[in-house]
């Protein structure tokens, strides 16, 4: 994958078999399931969401299972650290299911704490799988187009499109800079890696100032007057998709 | 396996999971689905005044100078790319600065709030850092609280005629620390401790995240200063334009 793997999700979204479905329908479907899962907050519904979203993304969308598991592990550090904080309690007097005494202070885990932690993890991964369902089936440009249909101010839409475009421009530059730095052993020691990182940060900012200048000149010479036109395709919504949408919600409501 | 071996195995698994698999994690982006529904809504609503102020400001800037729209877009893209840059050989896992503090010092905090929410949305969808329902909470801590504090610290220190670079270091490092405190409070409010309530919970979350966040704040400060020195020697006209 190009750009140090940082555009891998977008790349997969373009290649997903679900990419051909109307982007408005996909966005509404995945976000409404996401919101429903969080509002209902029931482990059964969330488990159903985790399994069904994996099915939708991997089997129907034909995203590689290995890749799907890899993106699922991205929030792992956050979940491990924050669940530890929910689980572990400190007190001088009370104890719980497992207790560790350290110099008069009891560090303990309660039965209830474990139940709560399990519920949070399941709900969080249910929500995460909805987000991945959207991210791995709808390219960013289509999502921005959906925002436009929801009448977000035009300045914000333009800003989003431009940022999206410039991310790829800058990533290509960073890739070259990083490779050049590595080739010169720029990350050899902590001292030099700080220096190298700072230099890349500085040069990248300078580069982006200049590039913004060039982009403006180029746009102005092509008649830019404050409105940027973007290409978008409208895809038809099929009956089968609506039936699936309704059935999915019927199953979720029955489970909760 | 003996009990100790089992324990060692478990420990190495957790270690591998934390430091191996998650090479590019922001520990402090609250993940999707972690916050209960009311918290998602409340933090989102709290962001609205700042976003509106930022939006009005951006609209005004863009009306006066069309070109600034491109500059702002570049800064947004820069913040995104900078957050994706890895800083090797500092810790086992990679750590990366957020760049919003420097942005606030250069462009003003309300503008950073709008750019911040867009960048956080992109990070959620393109990098799976953060989430959609937690966008409000993350925006509040990273794109509003941190930048506003950075900006305030910078302006106040400048009043006392302290060296610019010292100001930049203090502003960006403190902004980072403030972001981390706010996130801990957000998490603690969502999950107060069974014993000791919200207060005890804040302490727990801060302790857990201090491991990655305190060194990161110092690193962010140092890097911002290095970037600033570079900008002062190579981009004087651009800086003058920004009224720095």
C-alpha cells in the first residue's frame, strides 16, 4: 500500500464490492445502526452488530479478513488502558473479587466492574465495526458529497475537499523526506531523530505554504471565483437494498 | 505450563498487543462507542459555540482573502499528516505530536476548532483513530480546550516580553497536557469509580495515560520550537502575513 499505509482504508473502500451502492444510503445505514447500538446499549444487540458488520464488510464487501482483523486491533491500546482504569479500584478498606494489598491500600477488581467492562468493550466494538463498515465501503470523497446533500455550509465542504486532496499531496512529500532521512541515518540516535523530525515538520510546513500559493495561482488562472466544482456520481438505490435495510432494523429491534 | 510461565506468557501477549499491533495509535483519541449516549451529545453541543465562532471567522477571512482558504486547507492537511508521522526510537510504540497547539499560536484558536473537527473526522474514517459518536468529545479536548489554552498561554507570556521560543514551548506543551487532562475528565465523568466517584476515576485515568502523554507533551513542545526556529529563518514573509 502506498503512503506508508496511511491511505489503506480509503484504498480498500474504493476496491470494496459495496462501493457501487448509493453513498447516501450507505452513510445513513451505517450511522443509524451505530447510533441505535449506542442508544440501546445492550450486549446482545452489539454482538449482533459486530457479527453482521463483519459479514457485510468481509463477505459482501470482499475486504480481506486479515486486513479487517488488523484494523479492528487499531483501538486496542486505547481499550486496554481505559478498561484497566474502569476495572481497577483503589481503597483503604473495601475489597473485591481479586484483591492486591500494597502498603495499606487495596487494589481490587469487583464482580460488577468486570460486568461493566465487558459491556463497554462489546458496545465499543459494535460501534467500531459500524464505523469500519462505512469507512471500508465508502471513499472519503463520497462521504463529503453526502455532507453537501445535508446542506453543510459550502465553505466547510470546500475546506474538506481541499484538505482531503492536500493530504495526499503532503503524504507523498513526507514519504520522500522520510526515505531520504533514513538513507542518511537520520534516525540513528534519539538526538538526531528529534532533529530530523523537526526538520521534516518545518520543511513540510514551508512546502505546504508554497504549494498553497501555487495551487491558488493555478486555480485563479483557470477562472477560480470562489466556487470549486467536484465530480460526483449518483448511483440508484435498489429495492433489494431497502428491503435489507428494513430487515436489518427489524432484527435489531426484535433482539433488544 | 507452570503458573509463572502462564503469567509470563499472558504478560508478553498483552505487551505484544499493546506495543506490536498498535503501531500507529493515538492513545488519547476516545474510541468509537466508548462513551455513553448522553456524553456524546453533551460534548458535541458544548463544541457548537466554538465551531460557530470559528466558522464565522473563516467565512470572514475567506471573503477578504480568497487565497487563505487554500492556506487553511493546507494547515488542516499538515495537521493530519504530522499526526501520521512516526517519531522512532523514543518509546517502543510510536508517538506523535498533534500540531494543533502550534496551529493555534499561528492562526488563532477558533479557526483551529473548525479545522480540528474536520481533521478528527478524517482521522476517524481514514485512520480509524477516534470515532464518529465520540467526535464531539474529541473535538472538545483536542481542537478546542488544548488550542485555546495554548493560545492564551502564548499571548500572556508574550505580554511579559518572554522569548518567543520559550513561549512556543510552554504554549504547546501545556496545551498538550491540558488536552490530556480534559480527556481524562471526560472518561472519568462517563465511568465514575465504584469507590470514590468521579474524583477517584479522574486520578485513575490520568495515571494510566500519563505513561504516554507526559513525555509526549514535552516532545511536542521541543518539536514545535524546532519547527518555529526553522520557520523564523526561512519563512519570515509568511509569518509576517500571519501576524505572528
